[in-house]
C-alpha cells in the first residue's frame, strides 16, 4: 500500500514539474487522463421569482454521471468506488509552526486507512506526508481542505476502472451554520487549477430566504454526512462504516439539511423523514408525488419551520415513527390534483389508502405540510 501511495505521489510530482515548466498534456502528466470530460448540463435557474414557500425536488440526489455520493475513508483496492489518495500543496506543521506552500503532500498509511474523517458535517484534521520525505508530516484541517485533490477510482459494470480527480473548490457555512463544500470533478488537464474542474452537484434552485439578494451563493454545494448510505430506489437510509455521503443541496438529501433537519442535530430518522417530505414520498417507498420546483410550507414539532400562511391548503401529515405520510389531503404535483381520489400505498404487502387529513391527524403529526402554489 505504501508503494502504491508513493506511485500516486510520484504522478503528482510530475504534475508539479509541469506546472513549473509549462503546460503538459495528459500523457506527460502521467495520469492517463481523467474520465468524465464532456458537455455538462445543469438545470435552468428560472427567472428568480419563487413566490410562497420552499422549492422541493423529486431528485433524491444520487449522481448517475459522476458516482461520487459515497466516498470511502479507507483505501480498498476491490471497492467499486475507491479513494486511493488525497493531495495538497498547502499544509501546516502546527507543532513546529511551519506552513508549507507549493510543496507536495499526500495521505498514506500502511493499512489502507487514509486518516479521512467526517464529524457533524465537517472534514476532520488529517495527517499528510511530504512527497520524497515521509518523515516530514503536517496537518490539513479547516480551510486548508480547500483546493485539496482527491483521487477517486470507480469500477463500472464491465469491471473497467476509471480514474477521476475531485477538488474541494470552496468551503463555507450555510445560513443555518452548517458546513458545506463545493466539489468539482476534473474535466481539464491541470489538477491544481480550479478552472479545470466543473461542479459535481447540479444547480440548486431553492433560494435561502435570508439571502434573497444573493440566491446563487450556495447553488453547487454539498453537505457531508458520516456513515450514510442512501438506497436510490427506495430512499431508505442505512448506516455504513468507513464512508461519508456528499449530499448536494440540489437533491432531497441535502435540501432537507438546508431546511435545517441536519442529522447531526436531529438524528438520522428525522433527516430521512424530511427527505421524504422534500420529495412528497407519501408512502415512504421512494416514489415521489411531485415535480421539481413545486412550492410548499412546513410546520414541525421541533420549532424548526412554521407556516408563513396558515390559510394555505393542507397537503399531508408525516409521522416520524412510520417514516411516511399518515394522510394526504391534496398532492403537491399539480397534474395529480384534478379528480384526486387519494394515495394508495403498499405497506407490508397490503394496499393501504391514505385518508384525507383532519385536525386530529395534523395534531399528531411530526411534520405537516401545506401547498405553496
């Protein structure tokens, strides 16, 4: 493992040489190119008018183009998604009060552990080694994670391995004080140049009400969630070791956090339920009953969100224990409203028709929602 990590560092050493002497092509860089280059499509940002309530999405957030939602924190050569190294040219030796700039450092360990960790949505400090002298170490933490380069290898269904390079392009706090990261995937040929990267997240169209004049500030950012795996078919959450999940704000998993249902504050069950609320997943089985951009308002038992307009029409009531809606008065998706006859769910092998919400059901709910348009 140590030798393979040195090989990775050697490749970055070649890159550093290219940066000194001038432009190099992929062969000179020694990285055989980075997969995923080509035209990238993002959703239209709209006209900047959102009206009443929050904008939902039917997109869970799983990325089919660049499969980087789940990033391992250990180097398993047999894994379908493998993090084999992280590199930086800026590192701090806090013990000796030395700041290294424009020198190559990388993660490495004999047993495959890279020292990468996430806690409460934030990357923790990690020890890096200097290329060419493993005895020189330093720490990457906090804002120093910005512009770090992540080597990701993915294995497709045909067992073909693809090399990908990610960069943390920016790191900041969202309006609720939660840490967010802007990730990019390399589509150019210079791993150290942020201009060689394009965002891995689709564009988030839901503005932060506190910053309405600067709605695009967080549009390509993601939250990091330790130990989370999300089933793209059912939307179910499970806990897995040695991995962190990148939850784009444009997807429901991240959007639920942007609405302040962070798992490190309220637990995984609340976060999962909020994700289903975002998608109008009434049955809790992964089926959304909405389209991207439909508006809603929320009220909950946690004093996080409350109705801006109590006279809006009821949509649904949601139960934390059941992980789904208990009743639906009117669906969020406009095309389903004419002649609406209710929602039928398959629950434990039986078809269950969700009733229209009444005051008693709303009072017993963990979260209730109203139609914003």
